[in-house]
């Protein structure tokens, strides 16, 4: 099997809004495909089609070789889904939630309790296993939600913005769990607005905007496509930002950007960065910090779309 997830020419409209406009995607088995885009780009609509919750208007989508429309029941048997909002019963304890899901999936009482215990331990929820889930923190609820989505040990796991609203520690913890699942052979489709998250987890990325895939590749390939490197300089005196930008522009004819307390200068190769630094030294401008970096995914996204990741909310039904 070439792809665990394969999407070709997917189209989905809601009234006059074309949420998906000929989307193509592919994820190899045991990898993470990051679907990156702003609110309203079509990410959640793609997730709903792949998880059999919505029927496309045109095109085809397959999960493990199974058609998501024709073979929907079989797809659901092999796929796990964690949506944007926790799908747990707030009145039940963490352990009871997992037992209930296991029983609904056909496990015996003893099998359900064993699986729930395994997941409670794995997701570091043992200290709260018998507490009502409604009293869990945001990070704990997301961990419980992710645990619920793998009760059946799915071959494919779809994560729709799983870390939205989480603090950095909770987000990092969920990243580790995702890495463990992939190491065990699970294929993951991850939708996210967090560019750092895609950079950390994804083996390949598809950038989607207004219902279309506008770029795809590995994180490194997308950064290289934007071009060159970025020299970042922070002056010792904040009032020297303008002078730094002028020196950079004069040195290599680049288009420097002032970003906070830094000047970011796109350069084609390290030699251009050396030329800029030589001009800065010659001018006697003191620096507090400087470094040469690959473009960030933020810069890739801005270059490809002309805007950031905050847009209107997506229409989904």
C-alpha cells in the first residue's frame, strides 16, 4: 500500500461556500501528515470527509485503501478521531469514560477495564482516574480525549487541532504521545494552525488555503522553496533598529523586516550574511545577538498565502 491516507480531487461546498476545491493529499503508512492552514481554509471539512462524517460532492478519499463513502463502516473500524473539542462525558470519571467507549466498541467488561487502565497509565491520568472529567484541566481533558480515540488501537489517527488552547507544557506532552503512536506504526493526519507544531511532528506538510492545497512537501522542502536563509540581528540599543535595516538593505539589496526587537534579512547564501555583518561592524553598530537561520514555517506561510494563520471561522456541516 503506497498511502495510508489518499485524497484526490476532493470537493465539498456549503451553499455558495466551496470549502474544498479539488484537494489532493497523501500520507505514507506510519508517518504524520500535517495539514496546515488558517481558520476557514478547509481543514476541518477535510477531516470530516476522511472520518466519514461528511460526504464529498466530488473526488475520492481512501483510508487504508478503503473508500470513505462506499466502505464507511470499515473505515470507522480502523480510524480514530480527536476533534477540536473534547468529546468526553463530563459527568463520568476518566476511567469510566474509557470503559464506556471500550464497551461500545464491543469489548467485554474485563477487557474494557484492562484497556482503560492501560490508557490511564499511558496518558499520565492515574492520579485523576476516579475524578469526574468535568473537573479536569484543559490539558488533562485533551489527553483523555486522545486516549479515547485510541481505545481500539486505530491504524490511522486524525487529530483536528488537538492542542488548541493548551499551555506549552500540555502541548509538549501531547506531542510526545503522538510521537510514540507513530513509532508504533500509526499513521496520523494532524491539522493545526500552530506552525511550530507542524515543524515538530510532521513528516510531510500540505498547506491549504481557501479550500486548495497551495504547497506540499517536507518542512525542509517548504522552507527551501521560500528561498535562502535569514540573518537575524538584535541591536544593543533599540533605537538602532532602523539603522540596522538600512545597513542590511545597502549591503545586499535585500528587503529587511523589523520584527519586534530584531531585524530579519533574507540572504541567498552565508556570503551575503557575512557582507551584512561586515557593514554593521564598519558602521560601529553594536549587536546584542545575531544568527543565521532557515526560514521558519511562519515565514513560509506568509510567503505562500500573503497572510497569517488567523482568518474567519470555517463553515462545516
